[in-house]
C-alpha cells in the first residue's frame, strides 16, 4: 500500500472519531460508548483488510480482520436484548486471542522465513486420479451401508432432526470424506490432468444433500474456490464479494423454507427494534457467539484440562472421553454458536485462548508462505483458512471430522507428490 493511502485512512479515522464525539457531546445524540467502539472496530477491520490484502485478497490476516474483528465491532451495536455489555475479562479473551494470532503469524513472517528450503513439488496426476476414484467409491459404498443399516435417508425423512441420527459406526466418517473431493479435482485439472472428473463434484454435492449436511456443502464450496483461486485463475475481489452477499441472502432465505418468517426470527432473536427484524437471523448468527463467550468467562468454570481436545481425537485414540456439552453457559439455547474460543476456554482457561491462537497463526503463516499451485499444500491451506473464516461460529480445530480431513489429505500428499527440493535464500 502506498504511503498516501495510509495517510488517507489515518485522516478518515481522525475525522470519523472527531465528528462522532462532537455529535455525541453537543448534538444531543444517544450514541453510546459501545457504539463508538463499534464504529472504530469496523473501520479498523476494513482498513486493515485493505492493507494486508492489497496483493492477495485471500490473505489470511486480512480475512481474519473481517471474519473476527469486524464481527466484534458489529456485535457492539447490541441490537438484541440477549446481548449485554462485556466484562473486562471477556474483552481480554476475545481481543487477546486476536492479537495472539497476529503475533504467531508475524513471528513466522519475520523470524523464520529469511532463509528457507523451497519444494518444487510436482503431482503424479494418474495416481491422484485413482485416489479420487477410490475415495468417491468408498464414500458411496459407506453411504449405502449406512442407509441399509439405518433404514432411512435424512433428506426424505419426516423427522427434521433425522440428520443428527444418521450415523452408523465408523462408516459415517468415510461418507463425509467426500467433502475433500472437489478441491482435489481442481488440483488435478490445474496439473493438466486429462481425464474428465467433473462428475465427481456432482456426486460430492449430492451426498451432503442426501444426508442434509449444509456445513459439508459450505466446506466444499469454500475450499474449492480457494484452490481454484490459487491454482487455476485468481478471482476478482468483486466476484468474491458478490458470492459472499449471495451466500448471506441464501442463508437468511433458508429460514423461510423452515417456516421461520421475519416475525418469528424477530421474536426468537429478542431484538430491541422491530425495524431490524429482516436482519435478525444473520445478525444473531454472526455475532451471538461473542456474547456466549462473555457469558462463559463470567462463570466459575471447572476446566477440562484438554479433555475436549482429546474428544476430537477420539476416533484415532479409541479412548472414550466423557465431557459436558457446555451448553449450560450459553446465553440462550436458540443461538448455540460459541466461537472457537469456547472449547479452548473450557479446556485451558484464559491461557488456552492466548496460546492456541498463536499456534494457529504460526501454522497458517507457514502454510500460506509455502503454498504452491502444484502440490497439496494449497488444499491443506484451504482447510485451515476455512476453519479460520468460521472461527466466529465453532471450533473446527477440535472437530473430529475436520481432523480426519487433515489427516487424509496429508496422507494423499505423501502418496501423490514428487519432490524436487532445492535451497533458496530469501533476501
């Protein structure tokens, strides 16, 4: 970014704050201190995204400013009676974790990437093709086994919660592995694979629809777009912006299909002003998690000391872990998104919410710097970026399915890559 652009942002920030304080003091405005915080955080988020993403608008730091700090700012509008002013401890956890992530990311950028080993890693496209074929075949077979054992398909069930019960032993974990197929097909084509494999993407969409898993579809679309952006053709910023707006609109429209009109959502959200009823659902979805964290940290919680992390690894360790759901600390059972900090705090307290984000920042920085258009690093990075983008929602880093995605993708990487290592000194 040019120095002139930095100066413009600084001048705008000063003008916005001066005008806001002046109106608040002399104009009889009802703007509260928290509204001022909201205005500043929103401005800082947008300007920081512009700064960090000037070369690549999918830069993880820039995106985290939007998916975390911007939403923190919006949450301070306090449009719902469910939302209360945060304690100092909550601010330390929420903003401290954000700063910790930035420190982890910059630590790699500044100290560990001055000299590095570059990997010119090629892909064995024929081997990758048969990996995709085998993966899809196993997913279809496992789905048929589940349907035969459970005697129903969630999409055609009259029970709206049928998708929660659709799981038969370890076969369900194989079924959901279909979600990593779309980014793999993009990688195959980017490496000049000659076979027609696009129909595998159709199968990858049909299976999540059958088992009614919206999150799998979102995961497939997001990771596929990220891999396409880096491996085939970069998207324009306006294209991603339009896609994001359409996604929010479709998400809100889904409530209509569930017979949840704006009046219902207004009542469920406990909104203060009826004129905002149309935005009730997306607003609560994107911001309520922070208030759940505020509610959590104000309780005298008995920490689980890592049991929640081990719960996510239960599939691999085969050790059964019994823990509470943690739902007793939610503000309301209607909006259960707890952000990724919720389980970290329940496990390790404030210390966990500071150390874990630092480590996440380190890992994402390494993956981002080592991303290559011709290897599996970009697929792994797309998964990590997905977890980061939805950190306002839940802790995907603790999720068994997501951990399985990472493990399988890393195994595929060792199976299909051809290493040609060389030393490169970064000046």
